[in-house]
């Protein structure tokens, strides 16, 4: 079955989903972020088939989210986040916050984040880039941008 191409839609959410909208891609990015950078490490942690992992890694490299770097004389590679990929991890941290709040249950969050700047364990907090106030869905009005469809 052919996937819908969201990359041409005049919607940043759709375009982002074109890059990481299937279930394996965010999990691959998570694993690379925490230091599982080699194919066998990723496959072992995720339990994903070699074929699907290869397809997902190629897609993420093609999209400029991951960079493939050789680590051996044989054609073996490790994967590292690009700047574009690191910024997607910020999105994953927001998803984690939602999942922790609504889905973690009594056991609590499976992962905590220690902030480098202050050393404290903390959560993600969306703030306005202009005034610094909290910024959530009920705090904004979506307006057409310069790239909106006409």
C-alpha cells in the first residue's frame, strides 16, 4: 500500500508527519538520542525487522534528520542526529510529557529528564518565544502564515 505524501501540503504538522509520522521513526530517533547509534543496537532494542529498520533509517537520512557515519573498515555505519534531528527530539520530549500525564498510570513516567543548566529533574514547559508566558492550545489563535494555501 502506498503512503500518502504529506510533504506537499501547506501544513507544518502534515510536513512533519511526512518525516516522522509512522510509528518506528520517533522510536528510532529516541534510541539514537540516548546513544544507541548502530544498526544492531537499534534492531535489538526495538525488535524491528532488518528490512523495516533499513527503510526507516534511509528515510531519516534522506530527510536530513540523521547522518550516517562509517565506524569500521567494513561498510558499517552509525547514525547521529543532525541539527534538524535534534530539534525533532524536542518534539518527542513534548510527546513524552503528554504520554507521562495521560498514559503512564500508577507506575509513573518511565524516563525522567535532568536539565544540564540547573541539574534538576524537570519536565518540558512550552513558553512563548516573545514574552516567556506559558503557551498551550487554549492560549493562542492560529493565523494564516506567509506559506498558507490560498
